[in-house]
C-alpha cells in the first residue's frame, strides 16, 4: 500500500471541509495502483461523508487513512456515485466504521450483475494490489424523483439520482455550505467521456445542467422532482460555484467543461446518424466517427471506439 499512501499527499482541500484525491488520467495498471478516479470526502461538524472509494480495498484503506489524518469524526456515509469499479471497489475498507452506504436506486442491481466481472478484472490487472477487495452493496437508495438530504452537522449534502445517462445509476452530491457539486462521471474533464448508459439520456442531463445556475436543496427528502437542477425551487436553490468531475480537474468553469463534453457526444450522434441513414455498418462507424476529436481528449484510442459501438447500437433503432 506504500505507493497509494504516497499518493495521498496529492489530496487537496478544494473548499472548506471538502477534500478531493485526484485520480490519475490513465487506464488501470499496477503502476498507478488503480487510482484513476477522483475520490474524496466532506467533513461536517458531526460526521464525515466519503464520496467514492477507488478500485480496490487497499485504495479504500488509503483514503480512510487520509481521513483519519484530518479528523477523528465518525464516518457516517459512504456515497457511491455509480457502479464503475474505479469508484466502488474500495468500499469494503469502510465497513469497520459502520456507515450508511448509499447510491442510486438502481446501483445495487447494477453491482450485482457485474460483481464477478469487476472483481475478476481488478484481480487480473492489479494482482496483489486487489487483495481483499470485495463488493459492497448500498443499504439505501435514492430514486430519480428525490432530492435526499444528508446532515453532516453544520452542512447538508443533497443527493440527486438521474435517469439513464453515463450509466443507469448516476448520482450527484451538492454541498450547500460551499456550493460544490460533485458530478462524478456525469462530467469528464480532459479525459474522453465513456458511454455506458444512454448517449441520448446523457445529453438531456447535460443540457439541463448547462442551462441552470443552481441546485435544488431541501430541508428534507423532496418527492416527485424530475431533476435537482432548476431555475427556481421556491427559494430553495443553491448556487453552483465549482464542480468535481469523476475524472479530471475540479473546475469553476463548469459550464464550459460540460459544453466540451456535450460537443463530443453530439458529434458522435450526428456522425452515426449519417452513417445509419446511408445504410452503413458499425465497422464503418468505428473507423470514421468523431476522429477529429482525437487530439482533444486523453485516452481517446482506448475508449472512443467502444463509445461508437455502444452509441451505434442505441441509435440504430431510434
């Protein structure tokens, strides 16, 4: 765990009480110990909430050690923003704290379906680094018609679950004390976005996020609300000052970051629709769609073709 512990020095306080441990903009490897996603935690006056836990038990332990170097307050919540292993597979390190594990209402099912695949993949790639890694399932879920409030003491977190976008189980976290919106993989900065849900659904979410300037907040769970991003919510609207993406730098220029991601996804959609209209094949799409975007994104070669394949299958029957 020495390599991971050394990298905890890279963690920084981006706003009072909000700590982000930036992921390395690479694919999984033993060199980076699987630490490729942004993880972190938020400290209240009474308890701590962890947001995503990394790709292994060891990474989770390193994150927990980081927390304990800053505060001895109890870890009350572990929030898993979506199913992907770089965000969820460190959760077992926090079982000793007996927190509430919380995620999107569809997260548990998604993890159950992918449990063997994710655990085996991490073992194959990370080897001994993955030792002790186990899947942890959420004990509470947030439905897409809720804004769920978590009280940390002196600050509240507002959790919003989304319709299918990056995945079918995306969750954001808004801190009302600092105006920080943790979008996780609903936003990729610098690194090419990965489509593992619905491109069309993701574009709808991005468009709503981009047009609004605040996040719906509540003194209690809010029912029957399609999105937490609204212009007016009867005065209960928190300003967004910065966004934490799932990969890439924390940014106050969040609307431009969303615009770059939207442009990439719209280019893919437009190019694929043209190929489908002409009777072209998925192979032709992979070879030609969106190639002009290559220099704009890290890990383009690793993930772009996969995106084209997924989106072709989605748009073929629209």
